[in-house]
C-alpha cells in the first residue's frame, strides 16, 4: 500500500451518435479515482487493449444539451494486448521470453461520511505482477526465486527494478511505460497439467512490487 495525496477532478462524459455527434452529457464533480486496471497481455492475443477506470464523484448532473458541438474523433491509435516488453534488471533474457502478464489493477478505498458523501480516499494498493514464461527460457526466474527465498537473500537491498512497456504493432514505438521498483519474487512454479512432462510447459512467476510509476512514451 502507498499513501498519497490524491487530487479530485471535475469533468464531463459525452455520449454521441454513430457519426460522432454529441447527443448527451453527464457532468461530474470532485471525483476521486477508485480503481484503474491495465489489461491482461498475451503474445497471441490480437484483441484491442483497454484501460478500465472507475471513479467516485461527489456529484453528478445529467445535461441533455451538450456544451460542445464538436464531433468526436474517429481515428484512434491501434493498441493490442499482444504488444508489450517486460524488463527486470539482471533478468533480461527470461523477461524477453515472457508470453503473458495478468491484468494489473490499482485500487484505493473511497471514504464516505455517514450521509454517503465522498470525503476522500484511503491508501493506494499497488498490484503484484504475475507473468508467464516458457520453461526452457525461465532459468533466470528460477535462479532468482531460489536465491531470494531459499538462500534468504530477500532484504530490501536485494530487490530489483524494472519496467513494463506497452507497444505499438511495430514493436518499437512505446505508447506508455510502467516503471517498477521494489521487486521481489514469491512464486515460480509449473501449473496443473503443465507439470507433466511434455512440450509447451511454462512457469507462473509471481512478483511483488512496492511502487509503480506511470510514464508517457519510452524510457
């Protein structure tokens, strides 16, 4: 958990027709973000990626006449769940082979008074990354897990740093980056049927993370 001084924001949500013309508007005031989810990533998944945002406003007002007549933009950058790059210092080879990362959800509790009015938020809960790597390339994760837990080298000084970059289809352009710090490993096991001998075995690598920082573009 991370303590912060969150800001409130006021704004509007516009709805429109199929041509992008505004047809309705909902105004919100003094909103706190309560939850933010980055999508699950999978090397074979070509679905469009989306960020899910939940927020708790102090007030809402429906405005049937939009305050703008400007049409919505129709062109959007392509962003797919398949394009990402994970880096953890000292584990570059295994990270390059990662094929999937579970969704990352940040949450913070919304504080309300006895009347139900929003008055603030609690600590920010930072998610723990869970990544999947083919067994044949997971050696660095296995070694880290053994050293960190079995050998007992799990002090703060032994934690690592890294980054998760969300990429364009050209796999070069970076849309945005999550900077990761205070990384430690607490799981690195084969799962279920994959524990049996055979091809396509992969390891589920469970990592804790103290802080994540959002950055536009690349490093």
